[in-house]
C-alpha cells in the first residue's frame, strides 16, 4: 500500500503554500496527499488531486479570561495560550486526520508545536527548515522530535551555528523557486515590458508575508539616482509623508515577476526564501534588505548571502542621498552569475523524491513489523 503524505501549511503569506504546491506536483500520481491549512484558498486552482482539510484560524484567537491570558508560555513552546477553542479544534482535527488516513509522513511547514504533536501521536514528521536564531529549546525539541528536516535552500547558505548532529539529519534540496516563467535575456524582457533598453533599472520586490517594501526610503533613492528608473513589485508600506517622483513607480502585483527581475540591472529584495531564489534564477545583482521576521529569519539569511559574496546589504534602509549612491555602487560591482547557482531547477523534484523515498523506507514491510 502507498502510504499517504500529509502537509501542515502555515497560512501566513504565500510562501509555505507555494512551496508545498511545487513539491506535491512532483509526487507520483499514485501517492495520496492531503494538506491541512487555515486558508484553503491558497490551493485554489491547484491541478494535482489532493485532499484539503480546513483548520480553524488560531492567529489572534480570543483567550476567554484574563487569568488564562496571564499564564506564562513554557520554554518548550512558542505560542500556546490557554483556553482557546480554535487551538483545541486545530489539534483535534490534525490528530483525527492523521489517524483516519493512516498517514505515513507528516510534513510540517512550519510549527514547532505541531511537530511535537506529531511525535506525541507516534506519527513520523519532517520539519521544513528556515533560517533564524532557533537554538531555543522549542525549536531544538521540534527538530529532535522529527525524523528529519527538509531545507529548501542550498547547503552553502546554512548557518554556522546550526548543530552538526541536526545538519546530518537535514536534506538540502537546493534553492527551491516556485516561479516557472521562462527567463528572458535582459533586452527581450525589457522589450516585452516596454521599458527603455538603455536606462538603468532598479527593481524593489517583496512577497506577501509582511508589510511590504518601505516606500519612503525609495523616494530618497529616486532623488539620489534620478537617471535610474525605480520600480516596486508587490506591496509597499507608506508612512503618509512621502513625495512621489516620476522615476519611481509602484506596480503592485504583476503577472510575471520574472520578466521584471530579468529586465533589472539591480534588484532590491527582502530575504524571503522564494524571493531570493527568484532573483538567483535570473542571475540578478542583489541588494538584500531583510524584513522583520520571528527569530531573525530573514536577517540570518541575508547574512549568509553576504558571507558568500553574492549580495550586498546596508545595515538599514538609507535615508540620505549619498547612502543610496554608495549602496548602488557596491551592487554594480557584483557579478549576478555568482548568485545563480543558489537556485536549483530540480529542487522541488529532489525534495519530493526524498520525502517519498523516506516514507516508503519507513513503512517497508509494515504488516510484519513487531509491536512497540
């Protein structure tokens, strides 16, 4: 019997769901797959046959009394307020599903508590790895509770402080990018987008997991380098006092991010997993400006990119003209081709193959296996 694989998919932003879609699309057609998430709409239009299990949305759920709210969080967990019915229903739904479907492997993207829940329920689990300061007992306990970790990035981006014994249990798929649009040469990309073939173009891009690219610093950039065309993709964050400039355009969500990245001379990007790998895929010159994330996730990834010499970074968004000129001068000296190897076109297929092989190996000969 082909054992099912189930995914818990966090619904913040689009990255967790897009990564799951990319990996699941590479599974064998005979593999039963289910996805448990608080936002099933993230999988609208997905052509692969999967079972979607809707979970309650625990984010911001009400704690019924002040006394319950005052109870401290145990160090082994990160977010477990007491008395929350949405949390009870989430955990019950997960456990019932894992039991009813006899799930062979539970892929957790991401939650330390749910990885621990899987182990307590005797279900083999794999945790998706993310960068960040995660040496706390909660994260380490979740990693140790899993039978392995899946890192959707190149091993060269690994943090020096990630323990060797956990690194040995981590599968590195290479840089997993969920974009599939063809990468055009710069001239062709500009022609398709009707952009000046000769003007310097700087593209600022961020994903949907945060508040967006700060717009005010970009107005300073537009003044600092007026001959360049500055384009923003994705959400931007305005403070209300910005002055707009003719060489700075907000484009929002666009049909093909890839075309704009390919057209750019320089890309300013957050340090989200998919965003970084999108820029690597086109071989762009990258200025990485991490957004705030829990446990310093994007900050640590940005540090790794700068350490490898494939990106430049400023300690903060420049607020002065010369600061922007200096930052762009550093970016112009980058060779975008050094970033390209961090994207692995086969990453999703490699991740899928590892997960399926692991599942099959775990349950090989299951009918004859002795009891615990």
